[in-house]
């Protein structure tokens, strides 16, 4: 018995493969997480015709942002910034809502 991939798996796997070529500095796990998050955001879309294109576009935007932002940050702060970027929030917004010591 073979497993037929779902539409979600097909969309996510295809996007991960293409984006891995475009973003070789990012791990496959990071790319898969970004793509999966983008897919989940569009999962309830009534019109499904362009979901794959929109998922990849959103993931590419986030990965570009991660490449621009993460290398300049100290290692101990990069995890929070990655979480912010994956959730669509901006690092600046996080700083606004984080109390200073």
C-alpha cells in the first residue's frame, strides 16, 4: 500500500525544494517551518487556485527577511527573532512589547 501525498504535502514539499535552492544558507528545517507556517495561514482560503503560489511568495519574503536580519544579531537573540519572523511579526514590534530590565 502506497501513501498518496495530500495537496498540503505536495505544496509544502515542492516549495521547500525550490526555496532550498534559492536559500542555500538556510537549513531544510527552517525552510520547511517557514513554508508550513505560510501554508497554515492560507489553509482556510475559499479559493484554492493560487494557494501554492501565495505560500511560496510569502515564504520567500520571510526567508529574505531572515537572511537580511539574522546574521547581524548576537546568537542568543536569534531564536526570538526567528520566532518573530516565522510568526509574521517584526523584530521591532517585539522590542516595543518587551519590558526593559
